[in-house]
């Protein structure tokens, strides 16, 4: 899925990110990132974001809008989110964990520098750079391309209830 945020010049910034699940009994999506990444700085300035998720097999597109919350050591978060971050770290593959010990994303590599960072890292210890992104969804724009004519519906949350409105695709 693609995540769109706004940079400091109010320009859109889009990147592909991996869906890691839903927060239990909510419409909140969970994703992982390095807290040194540009997207974290962008989210800190402007937490509104949108995800576009296309499913080729069913020919459906979902645009999910909401507010992002960062769960990382440099940000305030609840005790429940401390446990959530720890659980997600331990679910990461052993191949993915070292990437959170590499140099900061987007930094220039110095000639002769090991791009993989130090080989002496303890993968059981949660990297200080590992962050969760929680997208608290408040709007879903659902486009179905399978029927003819196509169908589109926008869902918004009002007073903790989802309301649907059919739109022309």
C-alpha cells in the first residue's frame, strides 16, 4: 500500500509501506518505520495522511484517510502502545531487524562505509529507531472496478458510527 504525507513545503510525499495488521477491535492500521525517516518528521508536523491500497485480484481500491500516531522512544505514547511496539519488534524477521541499526534512511553513504551498519547488534533488544505508525482511519473511499458500471462508496465515521454515501465512480 502507498502512504501519502505532506512535507514541510506542503508538497505530497508518497511511498510504499507494509501493512502489519489492525489494532484489535479498531479501524486503526499498524505499520513499521525507522523513526529517523523523513516520513516521521513529516507526520510530526502534519499527522493527517492517506493510504491508497489496490487489490488487483478483486479489482478494488481503498483510500483510507486519518490521523497518524507515532509509537517510538522520541514520542509520547501509552503503556499499551509500549507493549504493542515490543510485540511487533519480536514478530519482525531476523533479516529485517538489523535494518533498524543501519545508518539513518536517506543519508549519504561514505566511501568504504558498511551500508549495513555494525555487525555486532543484539536483535533481541528493540532498536531505539524502530517505530510503529498507527493510522486512525476516519474516512474510507472504496472503489470497485469489477461490476459494470463501477461502484464507489465513501464511508465516514460520525459519533462512532460509520456512515455510507454512494458516489459516482
